[in-house]
C-alpha cells in the first residue's frame, strides 16, 4: 500500500508544479515581502510554560539548575553556538565584553576624538629665558582655541543662513502654489503688446525671471566662465534660445549692469579670433549657432602679441587641470586665457607685472652708473647659465603630461607579517594584533648596541610597558618596579609619549587600562616637577575616567589627577586646563569641570577661589561661565561637607548666574546651589540668603528644565531653614510643585518627587496640611503604572511615599495603595509591596485596623502567588515585614498562609518552591508567637521530605527553613526528631553549592550546640570528616561556621577524637586548609580547656615536617589569642618550644613564633610572668634586623607586646645600645623601635631616661622624680 501512496503523492506534486498559479510567480521579496503565512504558528502548545523558552535555553536552564557552582560562574556559562548572534566571534558569548569601548555609550566614546596635544612650555623650569619657538606656550594654545571657536561659530552662522534661505524658498514656493495656476508655455505673455512696441523680437514667458535663483532652462555654467556660477536676475529679458557665449571673451566676464553673466545681447558678434581689448582685428559678423558652445583647441587660436601671459588662469576655481599645450615647453604667448577672468585675477596679473618690472635684472649701464669705476670687475657668466626671466616660465618650465606628478611604486616593506606573527624576542610576552602598532619595533631584530641612546631608551620603555600590559604577574611586578625606579633616568617625554597613546587605544580592556593607569601613578610620584610640560597630555587621557560608569575607574582617575596637581602645582594645572574651559565641545568642558574639582580637593578650595571667580564672571563666552559654575557643583559633590568653611564664597561666586541671559548658565547655577545645599546640610542657611530672592522669582517665571533646576535648589535649601521659615516656604513652593505633578517630563518628575520628600521631612510641616493638600494630587498623578517601569522613578517614588508616611502615619498611605496589590501590572504590584514593607518596617502596624488588615493579608497573598519575575526578594521581604509587624494578629490567617506554602512547595517550578521555603524562614518567629507549634512541626516534616531536592538553590532554601523552625521550636519538640534529621544532613555536607553549604553547616552547628546528646558519637565523627572538606570553601562565612562547629562537636563528644582528626589535617599541602585547622584546634582548646589540647599539640611539634611544625606554632598563636588570661598557667610549659622555634633557620618558624609570643605577652600582662617573657624577649630581639616584611612585622609586634607586659623601661634598655651605633642601618632599626615605644608609652619613658649631670646654666636633675621613686 505504501508504494502506491507515494506514487500518487508524487504525481499530485508534479501536477501542482505544472499549474501556473499566482503562487509560482517570483516577487522581489525586498519590495513585496515574503509569504504572509511564514510567521503564523502552525500548532497550539499544550502548556504555555514549556513553550515560552527556546529549546536551547530550555536545555541550558535545565542543566544550569543542576550544576553546583557559584551564581557568578553560572552566569558566564557558554550557551552554545546557536544562542549567540552569527555576527559574534567564536568566543563572543563566553564572557562579558571586557573592552571598554563595548560598554561605552556615544557620549563617552567622544574621548577618542580628542588629540593628545604636544608638550607645553614649562615657565617654572625656563625661568626668565625666552621659550623655544618650537614649544607651545600658553598664548599659542589660547590662540588656537580662539581660532577653533571662531571657526565653529562661522560654520554655525553659515548653516543657520542656509536654513533661513531654505525656509524662505519654501515659503515663497508655498505662496506661489496658492497663487493663480501656472500658464501654458504657449500662452501669450501678459505684457506682449508693450514688449512688441519696444522690440520687434517675440518673447515668451520663459524669458521672465521669477526670482534670483537660476531657472531650470538657464544656460548651464561652463568651467571657463566664472561669472556663470551664480546667475543673477537679468535686467533685459533674454530669449531661451539666445546664444550661449564662448569662453575666452572678456566682454562676457563682467556684464554691464545686472545682465545675466554669459548672455549675449542681440547683435553681438561671434569672434573667429579671440580678442582682448581691441588688439586683434574683428572678423565680419555672422549669425551665431547654439552649437558653438564647445571651444576650439587653445592651440588653434592665433596668439596675440603683447597679450598678458595667462599664468594666473590657474587661480580660477573650478577649472579641471588640462595637459600642456602639445606637451612642449609653452611660451608665454601660447598660454592663452581659458575663459573670462574676474577683477581679482586681473588685479593679480597687474600686480605681478608691476613686481616683475621692479625686480627685473639691472643692465650693464645701470650697474656702471651705480658702482665706482675702480675696484670692481665684471665676471663672465658660465656658458650653461640661462637666466629665468619671469615667474610664469619658472612655473611652467617642465610640465608633466597631465599637470600632476607621476605615480611612483613605493618600496615594499619586507618585514611585514603576512601569516603567523613572529614571536617576540627576549622572553617578551605575546603581542595581540592591535599591539603591533605600538610595540612592532620590538620585533625588528636590530643589534641594540648600534642604536642611538635615545632609541635604546625608547626600546627599553616599550619592553617594560609590554610586560606590564600583557605579561605574567611576576613579569608585571618587576617591570613596574623598574619603570618606577628609573622614571627620572628614562625621562618624562619618552615615558608619556609611549604610555598615553596606549591608553587612547580603542581596543583597550579594563584590566590593561587599570595597569597602565597604575604605571602613570607610580611614574608621577617619581618624576614630580618634570611632568609639567605633559600635564595636558595626561589630562586628555585621564579625564574620561572621571565619567566612567565603573566606580573604581572614577576613583583611579581622581587619584591620578590629585597626584598630578600636587606634582605640577596649581599654576601649571590652571594654565593647562584654562583653554578647555570654554572649549566648543561640551564633552571636554564637562570632563574639565570634574578634573578642576579634583584639583580643588587636592590643593584646597581657597587656592582656586580667585580663578573660579574670574571664570564665573567671564564676559566673553557663556561656555566659560557655565564650566566655572559646574566646577563649583562638582566640588560640592566631591568633597561634601568640607565645603562648609568656603560656602559663602562659593555661593557669592555663582549667584549672578541665576540672572544670566543664557538658559544653560541659569540651569547649572541652580543645580550647583542645590549641590552646595545638599553638601552643607543641615548647616549653612545664612550663606544662601542672597540667592533666595532670585530663586523665588525664578520659580514663578521659568518653565521646563530651568524651573526643574530652580525647584531642586529650593528643595535642598528649605531643609536648612528654621522650622517656622521652612513651613512658610514649603506652603509657598507646594503650589508650584502640585502644578508640576502633571508634567510629562521624566526629569521634572524626579525633581518634584525629591523636593516633595525634602519639604515633607522638614520640621515645621504639619501632618494635616500634607494629608489634605498634598496627598490627593500626589496619589492621583504619581501612583500610576508607568512610574513602576523606570527604575529611577520607582526608587524616588518609594522614598518620597515613605517620607510622607513618616509624617501622616501608616494607615493613610497603606489604605490608599493596598488595593493596588491586586493590580494586573507586576512591576506596579512590586512597587506597592516595597512601599508597604518600608512603611510598616519603619512605623509598625498599630495604626492598621481590622478591615485594612484583612485587605492587606489578602493583597499580599495574591501578589505573592502571582509573581513571575526573578526579583522575588521584594515580595518575600514585604510578606515577612507585614507578618512580623502584625505579630499575633496574623493567627487567623496562618492556616491559609501555610496551605499556600505547602501547595507551592509541590509546584513543578523550582523558583516557586524556593520562594515557598524562603517564606517559612521569614514567618517562623511569628508562628511561634501565635503558639502554632503543631503547624510548625507539620511544616518541619514536609520540609524533611523535600531534602532530596535536586536544585541546589531550592535545597539551600529548604535547609534555611528547617534551621528557622529548629531555632524557634527547640530540639526536644522538633519533628522529625533530631536523631533522624542529622544523619539525613551528613551527605548534604558534600554538596559544593555555597548556599547549601552555608545553610547546612549552620543547621548542623545549631544541633551540635543545643542538641548534641540526641545523636550518637559515631555520627558526629562522621560529620567531623565531612567538615574537614568544608574548610576548603571559598566563602569565609562557611569556613568560620565550620570551625565553630568543630568546637561544638568537641564539647559534645570530647576533644581527643576531634583533635586527632584535626592534627592529621595539618599534614595537607593546602595552606588555607591548614590555617583553618589551626583555628579549629584553638577553638577546641578554648571550648574544652587548653590542658586537653596542649600535650598533643606539643607532641606533634616533634614531627620533623615543616607544615606540621608551622601548623602547631600557628595553633599556639591562635590558642593564646583566644584564651587570654588563662595563658598564665601554660606559659612556662610552652617556653622551651618557642625557644626552639625562635632559633630555627626557617623564617616562617620565627615569624609564627614571634606572633605567638605577642599574643602570649598581651594575655599575661600584669600577671607576674615577667621572667618567662624576658627570657623569650632575649630570643626575639636578635631578629630585629630581618629584611622580610612579614617577619619584621611579626617581630616588631612581639616587641610591642613585650612593652605592654614588661613596661617601656625594660625595652628602652635594650634599645639604648643601638640608638647611636656608627652603622646607619643599625641605627635606623633601633630608632624605629624607639619611635614606636615613644608613641605607645611616652609617659612611662620619662622615669627611664638616664640621669644627666647639671651644667652651669642648665639644670637636668629632677628632684620631684627622685622623691617619687
């Protein structure tokens, strides 16, 4: 049967193909689109949930949920080839883009348009000397900036003029279109009769010029006729078939009156020979043909004697260069005029001739007349010498065939890399393709000895920078150190000329930029004043960091500019940045303002105030005033309350900007005042007295952005006022604010919300006023769905509503928004929930009545169940906050809540199960308050059954919920019983997911602490072995919880078994594991008393293995740190062990032993153990000359500990012997110890200073001290 069916189908297919239906026609799919059914769904899925995800995403989501790894790593998992765009490179989807340019917007990319300027003149270094002409001075830079500004303004004026012309043309056209209908071309002209009377020639309406613009049928301007470029309105009418003039007739060059250039009046002759001013005989007149436009070859024209050589014809714009006249060296007469010349060209020719006349060679007679007869001899010129008489001949002596230089084939660079890149010689790091531009010279295998000193220096810098940029950490470290140490030797110029272009590289990555910025920072410190000529260069590169979206990049930028300003000084910084203050580019002005604020914070605001005053009052350009005021704003933002001492000065400098004629200046002034008020809060209202009046007038007269800025300023100034004034001003400004509630502008909304928040929080504003005058309009205009979609609006609205609630109470606010918990928009529900959470957390739920309580619980349950987005914390936190605030009032609703939780724990979606488990941990405490222990026990059993959960995130939440229930219900009432629960937790300890580990170890620790007796010792030992693995966890919280759990277990089952496990773990290689083990040993000692641990620990020290011995010493160190005063009983026991360690050859032994001595000394201070401590001090003291930073730190700290335990006088006696040693290195160490002694115990040293005998005038004896002793 199957073959028959197949055959029938084939036949049907063939017939369908033969039928010429419309569907078989092919259209241009670009124009007509494809098949309109392509996008239709062919089948309806059974369940929508499963179809929402793409198949690949589905697969990835399933796999990801079963991985056990930190969330940060999971996010970077590759999605397979299909998940990425085809345009991406092979590895595009594997990691976040690290290139800076990939995450920059268009505004930030403008940094690449800036040019690294040449170095500038350093006035301080030069002194009184005249600057080198090749070096740019401040005056040169200012001239350049002025020129740029003028050019920009001219271009703007031209563009504006063009726009005006275009708009005028459009308006003219519009008026024409409205006028009478355009007549047929064959219709008779209106003034035909009048024209006929004047002139027998018939004209048509084509001859009537409508306006100055060339008509569609006007003569096409030819290259030879300059006058034809812009045809003007003709005075005399011209027939459309009039003759087109030929090039070469000067009569056409400057038409008389307003005649259209190039139009020939009737009766004008066609000249056979080109004539200039009557020099040639005119030929008989003949009728001219319209086809005579094409000019004859210049060579065919008869040259005229006495004609001016036409060298200047080349000045005519628009002429296409032509070949020489038959390729021969032309004579002046052969070069005839190509076309009409303008008056300018004519004058140019006249002046040239005049100059030629004056500069002609002197004749022999003239020379004889000028010179005396004796003493001079006439030399014969060489036979080959031919004098060049005219500039024209000099110019056109050897013309090329086409008047252009010939193409010469460039020499091929044999060193180009065509395939596999060469490996960098001398162990240099690998170069990326984009690095060849900067480091390509390193690949040339030149002999370094043959290079000049400067080239050798350049090469060295390049090598070091390449190591910093692309090298391994050890290479980078050594290269950085070399660059820092040899900075002055290498020179500021070569260094910055290499580093700064690298920072402007478009392909730069975050890590590379960080390293190069670090190089600049180190080099700046060394070069100090030598950086002055390069300040602007550095700023061009570093300023963009100040507006980077990455916080750490901004901090780095500020640090560099701060160090630069300290190295170069204020005068150099101002000279470098002054030209950029009124730069035509807004980006440059913005970054310059931010850089100036950093300079102000580094060098002090008072130093910059005179300059700021001058800039803010600039008459020349509004840009300078704008930038100056912006500097004040940025200073306020950057240094915060430190503006207070200079607040009045800063306000006075910028206050005139509120009345400036430029709108942008007024706006930035108001924003700067807002920033100053925000920084000064809650002080400084008296400084703003002078600006209150203009601000007040401004908010009544302005609209739009300026009004928003003025409102912001007033909003920040009102909270600084006294309560009475604040209340008055709030009521006055609120009228305008309520009007602006309806503004569609997003920026205005944010500012209005901010100002309302500021005003409402002020002391003098009453709750009734807010309740009656503000709330109705506020909720009507702001509590709408659209506000929840923009994150910034969302946050500002929540903050403002919470602030209003603080004044008017919970019930007023919650009552108005509780219904919205059931809104269909989820972002809006989330915003309502967050507001309710914050309001209830701040003010409690005592205001909420029974009806509102029902609505609230109902709304919260609905919102919790309907959530679909990933941001579940808002709903959870809100649920938790409301339930905890209501307390026992929640009891009637608990069965319903728990029913919802149990149902959701059984949901197929992992997210839903996780939220349900998290909710249990939030409300467990309230369930306890409501005496719902039976319900909690039931939930405990349900959660216990879910411990087999496969998703780690969900499992972590279930463990957290169990932990919360165990905490509140207690060990004895817990169901399931602890003896069943703990064995179930032991295998979960092996899970490597951080959330699971943390919650599991917390739960195990809690059981070990409170209910250890319910579990057999063997189970605890099994858990001990699992816990050792958890010491490798990356998260410090997990390691800390694990170490504490060892203490609880040791307390439960005795220290011996636990200690044996821990001591064995000291033998492992991994340092982190050993350190955690030593801490665990110390905690066991603290929990179970040191005498149970010390013998085993000291015995372990005999094992001849470095790691074990170091571990024992570290354990002793932690042990004595933890036990404190209990150490007095054990100090004599461990002294021999510490003696041995302090004499060991291994540095780490001595370091750890010194650390143990420090903790021991601090613990037993004042407990009579001085003899042992002095004995140990004798072993510590010889280590003071160690060079290793870790060892010397430990030794110095041990000596500090001894100072506390033994007294400063004892340590001073050790110290005196070396303070005046002949060797400087010895003296340095002793003085370092003495300085720390002096800082720590200055008063105690007085009694220990040596007794000096009195001199004649100086009395050194201290009788009162003798009496005291």
